[in-house]
C-alpha cells in the first residue's frame, strides 16, 4: 500500500503500517506467568500434548534477510527477546530454533514446514498477516498452533493466534473508559484504506459492545485534499451538541497531526469534544509538543514494566529493542510458564487460552478462542507536553470488564 498523496510541503503522507499485516506501532520485567484460574472450554482443541519434564521444541519465524534496515532491526529484536525468554524459563526446557523468512509468505511457509519436519511443536511468528495466514493453513493438517506477531484480527482463528495489540482491543479499552467517564456519543473518523476501515469497524463494534451510541462516521482519503474535504463534516458533528467524543483511526503517521491541526484551527479540540485515537499519540516523541494533541486520549501498555524490559534488553544487547520485541518474549515466556506448571496441554488451544491469562512484558494478556489477544492497557493523555496516565493498566482480568 504505497502512499500517493503529499503534504503541503510535498513530502509523502506516509502510511504507518508497512503492510496491513504488520504490527507496527504499540510495543508492549517480569517473565510471563499464569495468573491462575480455569481454562476456557468449548470448541476443538488443536495442538500436541507434551511430556512434562521433556524439552519443548519451539520455532521462531523472524522477518530477517530482506536487507531493509528497520526490518532487520525488528527481526534482530524478536530473536534476542525470544532467546531472553527461553533463558529465563527456569523449570521449563525450551528448545528454541530460529528461522529467517524475509517478508515473503512463501518463504515463511517453507521455513515453517522445515521447522515442523525438524520436530517443532509450536510456532511463534511470522510478522505479516498474509504470511501468518498461509503458515496457519500449512500447519493445520499437522496440528501445530501458530502464535503470530500480527495485530490483524482478520486472520485470527483456528490454529492462528495474534500476539499483537489489535485495533479491537484498543477501541474497547478506550470506549469502556469513555462510557465510565460520561462519554456516550461517538463520532468515528477513519482513513479509507484497508487498515483505516478495519480500525473503523473495530471502533463501531466497541461502541455497541459498551452500550454507547454511534453518532456518525466520516471516511477520508489519506491525503491533504481528502482531509480538507472531510473536515467540515467532522466540525459540523462536533458543533451539533450530539457528540461527546471524536474517535480517529489515524493509523497513517502524517494524518493525526494534520487532521487534529485542522480541527483545532477551527476551534475544536479535546476541551470542546474529546479526541480519542487507536494509535500511540506519544510516538514519535516530538508529538508530545503538538498543541492540538494535548488532552487527547489513547491507550498504551504498562510503561513501568516496559521500561524494565527495555533497560534489561539494552544492557544485554547494546541497543534499544524494537517496540515489538516484547511480543516474542511474551509468546515464549507464556509457553514456558504453562510447561513449568506441568500442563500436558500447554501447546494446545485449551492450554494457551486459559481464561486467567499471563503477566507479560507490557502487562496482563490472554489469548482467546477466536485467536485474538486481550491485553491490559492504560488510558493516557498528553498534558503540558508529557504523558499522563488517566486510568492504569489492570493487573488481572477479573472485574475489569474482561
């Protein structure tokens, strides 16, 4: 999905996802541990049973080999984080083997096949949704579960799980908090590309799920002219007296600053109608100084836990981890915790989807039978150019709307 629109300065209005499939924003120290509680039951359980005390063979599919600097850094971070988790798995023997897939779905399938032939009992990765979907299809006849790094819920289900923080998870957290704070009428603003439309649907679903009201929706092209044409509709809704919050997908990096700047110039800010977003408004850090983003709401993982992981990673590897490194750590460490607990079904759907979930790098998370992940997130805002947490990330799933 290449961007064709340009900003007023002529630079590309960049897309924030390198592919719809990729998890690109939102990274999420403690090793993952089961939090306790009953396992979810219902539906077929996929995956092999293990012998307690024996090594568990785990294959990691990493997007290395493209030569692209950012993707190589991401692949390196995933590998290093997975090795850290395996080393931390005291009481559980993790036989971790790593396979490079580049950015090719065909290569990911080939490497998954090689891993399965070598005895892999579960697969962590790949990154891109098309590759994860293809690997899932290839591994289904072999009864092997796939914990992908994608955040695209469209591919989740069967033997494919997404470890990434999905739009649905973020939207539900923000709308639930908004409803508790008296925000019941939501206006959705979404890009007209694939990711924007998936995000828009996630917001609408969250609105319905939390008993709020959809007050309207605007879709806009990813271009300056497209945003300019759509802004009057958004302003009219904000001034109608029927809208409590404007919830933006703003998944493309240049969209959020430009769209909110246009609204603020016309007198609509979070002090007038609450701004909310699916993406991290504190990244990149220079966004914190933008006047139009002050007091807007967004979601993020537990920053104290993340800081501990980042510091430990940097100390071991001499560079900061990619934002998504935590996904590899969480996937390996969750498996290790189930193995350590002596669960023969640790690698099966029943074991992986225990309702109590796990303590991860960025807070609590659990895998659901539909293949999606629920992650405990904090609700944050920007005040005086600094991130302020409005509602802390939950420490468990009981009694927190989960």
